[in-house]
């Protein structure tokens, strides 16, 4: 299953990873609170630093939705 992972980082940044496997999200979630949250994306190891919380959204986010 693919979806969108939303990472809240210690430095008040938000990182959104779209079209990611649930297994990658679970790997990131297991590292919440660690100083170096690492995972493999596109054949590269990425260090997101400290993340907490991490949220999951199935499928893609509709960025064009307006009120």
C-alpha cells in the first residue's frame, strides 16, 4: 500500500513524502524521538534528524482542494 508520510521535525519543519510504501512509514515511525531518523528512499539513505510525530495518509493528498 502506498500513501503519504507527514514528518514533524524538531526544527519546526514539516516534511511530506508522497507515494511512499507503508513499510517505509513504519520504519520512520519506529525511530520517532531518535536523534537520527534514517530510511532508504529512491536507493539513497536519508537522515531526517529527529522527528515526532509521524502521520500517515492513504493515497495522495489533494493539494488543489479549495474552500
